[in-house]
C-alpha cells in the first residue's frame, strides 16, 4: 500500500460521523469480561460473540473500522465466511492489535513498557495477507508518586514510533495509542501535564523514525480527573482541557484523532466526545475508538441468552454506534 493509499485509509477511518469499534481484547481480558457475566470462556463463545458484534445490521453506518485480536482475525462466521470478508463487504476496515501487552519497566517500580517489537515485521506481513489495513499498539502511562518518569514516557513512545515505521513499511496504517491511565487520585491539571509531555515525546519519536503522519491515526486518552480524585472535572472542563492539550502537542497534518474510553462510563465517553466536537472546528476530526463503552450493555444482554438475545444485543451495539457517531459530529443529545 502506497502512502497515498494509507492516507486514504486513515481518512476513511475518521470519516464524518464514524468511528472505530475495539474488539481486540486479549485472551485474558475477554475471559474476565465473560466471567463477569457468566459466559463460559471457550473459542466458540468468543467467535460467536465477535460474530454478533461484526454482523450487526446497520453497524457500518457509524462504524468505519474494527480492531481485531490475533484469534479473531483468523475466525469466520458460523456460515464459514471470514470475519475480514464480512467486514469489507459491509464497508468496515479491518484492523489488528499487534502489541504483546504492557510489562514491568526494569528499574522503575510501578511503571510499564509495552513489548512486541521482536518478530513484528513478519507478523505485520501475515496480518496484511489476512486482510488487515491498519494496526494498533497501546502504551500505558501511569500517574502516581514520582510517576511517570521521563524514561517510561520515552521508552514507550520510542516503541510506538518503531512499531509505526514497521506498519507503514508493510503497508498498514499505524494507530498509535499512548494511554494515560485514569487510575489514581490526581487532578485534571496533573493529567493535562502528563498527557502533553507524552504526546510531545510521541510526535518527536515519530518524526525521528520517518513516520509519515499523513498515514497515521492517534488513539488518545482524554484529559480527566483521576477516578479517585475527590474533585471530578465536569464535561465542559474535560472537553476544553483535552482540546487545549491536543492543540499544544499534535501536528495539524495528522488525518484524525480517535479517543479511547479508558474506563469511563458509556454516557460519559459519549458526552465528552460530543462536547469536544461542539467546540469545533478543530485541526483534525475527533472521533471514537471505544471498546467497553461500545460493548458493555450488549454483552450483558447477550450473556443472558446467547442465541435468543443475539439480534437484540446487535441492536444495542448499533444504538451505541449511532450515539457516538452523532457525538463525533457534536450532534448527540442526552436522553433524559
């Protein structure tokens, strides 16, 4: 895929009123989600659940792409149609999570660095053969006492840049995700400072590795109060702080920014995105790449009757996609 083609894919990922659904939970994470709702964790149940999500009628009206897991990109519908084919037929761009998870950063207790660069070139080439058009790598930045260190930030953004360069070499659009966790009792000002420092380090590293920003998507965390902070910033302050932070650190040439929900409630994730877009126009489209905030309600309903509630759960997924699609336009209205 040429840079012009990668640019076109990146722009399609953030088309007006559309966003990304993240269904790239690792084997351990999906087991926790299934355990919480009483669904036995088996390959067939995981396949059926992902089929429910990806074949929801009307999903493509508000979903431009989906991030898959290694197992999922190799799976098919009950009728034997590969998921990637189902997605492309519907106009949904297949993506793939390629990092191998965050591990302890040696010498820096409590801090993490994402691994997975070893053998990545070969894995990316295989994913292209399987139908992927973009990839995702998540870095984790924790706020705490004397954290994050500059070593943690720079180690993670250096890995993100190396990953992104390898993606573009393989013809994949890299989605770079430096997530500043909302765990902790820090205030929104601290989150702003850490997020800005992380983004500045990231784009410096991308520049150093000759990554073409025109064919890159940023998956960003919002600037939020820590979830244990006694003073929680309201929707307006979150939106204003996040926009200001992005404008201070993210080049305008980037095709678009999608937000992770990061443990926010479904309603909060949608409201914050909507408010940010109401403050526009901005240098880049602002959309969503939600996992739990897209799936949670549907998973709970599906778990009660895997076959009987299949269609009803699909309707919930499409409703969540529609709400967030409207929020990506600044047109969502909260139902009282």
